[in-house]
C-alpha cells in the first residue's frame, strides 16, 4: 500500500497531467483525427483505439499501441467518422466508416459523403476490404445501435439535408442500415427522421428511465429524441422539453437521485458547455463554461466513482484566453447545480474528438482524445 501511494504521488508531481489523470501520447503525428472509436479489434479481450484520420482509417493495438492501417485513400476527399462495436458476439468489433467529407457540397452525392462497411481480413493488422453502401451528402457521424426488435443497425447522420444552404432547406435524412446476413449484399435502410437541420452529433441513451431511452440528436433546432422502436421510424424526432437551444454535441447520464443529465456544447462548434437537469417536473439549464471556442468533443461518465456523472469537454481553437484543451466538470452538490472545473489537458490537445472507456481493466473510465491543430492522439489514464 505504501508503495502504491508513493508511485501515485510521483505520477502526480513529476508527470504531465492533472492529479486525477495521467496522460500518455499514443501518436504525435496524426493529420486531423476526425473521429475515434474504441473496441476490441484483434480479439485479445482488450479495447483498441480506432481512428478516422484525414486519409487513413487506422487502429492502435492495446498494449504496445502499434499503429495499423485499415484503409488508405478511400475517397477523393477526407475521411470523417468511424463506428465500431461487437454486434455478432464473436468478441471483435464490426467496423463502418464515413468519408468523402465535403460539407460545402450538398447537392452532388458523387462529390459529398460516403458510407462503407469494412470487411475484416483473417489478420486484422492487414488492409480491410471496404464495401460501399448507400449514402446521403455530408455524412458526418455514425454509430451501431441495437433497436427494440433486437437487431443491430448502423445509424448514420449527415450534417446537412440535400441542397441545404446555410442550415436551411430540406431536413437531414437520419438513416438506419440493418446489419444483414451478407454484408456484401443488400442492406435494408429505414429513415428515422427528415425534419432537422445541421445535425452535428448524437447519443444512444440506454440507461435510466426507459421512457428516456433512445437517440438524442444535437441539431440546429436543439436536442431531439428518436425512439429505438424501428416501427416508429416514420414519426418525426420529438422535442425534449427545455432543450431547444441550437447544439453541436450531446451526451447523457443520471444522478444517483434518478435525475437525468443531458450535457451539450452550444451552438454547433460553440462556446458554451451546458448541463440540462431533468426530472418529471421540469428541465433546468445550467451553463458550466461560456468561454470555450469551437467546442467539438463531449463525454459523460462517473470518473470519481461516487455514482454521480461528470462532464468532459474539449475544444479545438484558442479560447478567449488563447488556450485549447480538455476540461473535467465535477458536480459538487449531487444535484447538478454547482460544478467545479479542472483541466485535464491545458494547451496540449486541440480537441477534435474524445471517447471514454476503461482501457486497462482497472474499473476506471479513461479518456482517449485526438487533436486537430496539435496533431496528436492521447490516452488520459484515470488514476
């Protein structure tokens, strides 16, 4: 025990990072780091890091963190997103990707957007085979989601609707691709919603009050709700009372009391980190920080181990103080009204994306983040 305390004290005093996290640089030479996914790629029981970089989709092996290229130069424009989850139960992730990132082009599908499923080779360290699927223009985010029919779907969210200009015009087509028996064959596609504009990111909420379980979409119109019952797919996304401010990022969690927390960054590429506190009676909006710039990454997790949710937010452009980085916002009152900010990375991470998972099996959530201007990929180990 004494040795553990001394080692922990040494890390806190002499190593880069805060008293709560210890950072490790995984790659100091990425191009942009558009999107991160976490999951077991090689079947060794440990989560790996998957990255959508500018022109390559890559993965980093947990342990030695060696980098392997999955696909190189998939489309003429940049890559933009990646989804990874074990949906077949074999202990290894299935992977889908989005590319041809050309957000200014909303009319020509040949020049904007792509969706591909990546077929795993026998040796996952070798190149994977892309299978092209239907796409809309400006594909931006995707996740594997298990719907109420027990089947997995790839949910894909573009930034704009077709022919959309300046966030106006046709609504975004949020699509669900049903995972088929033959991935090279036909994928059944269902439109989940077509009413929103500038849909930047979304969250699959699967805990807490079952009435609140579903997809939470951050859009120009605020945070919207889509039920995971695929039979309701023709129903437009619903309002979440009190969350109508334009937003770019959304994540959710629950306090020990049962009150729901919805965290956002407002507006898209915005300046404010916001917590919405919801119960059966009302929704309260609390601004945690209003000085970030181009906020682009968000997570909610219990980092302190006290059963209460905390918020992690990252931004990619220098704020009013000329700083970029990642901050942790901890609730002090157990109700979400009093929050304490703490730097996780101060000026070492121009954060483009971040994801949270226990990466070393110690039961504590760790943070994986990619930096745009800083061109780096890091793990922040929870101490």
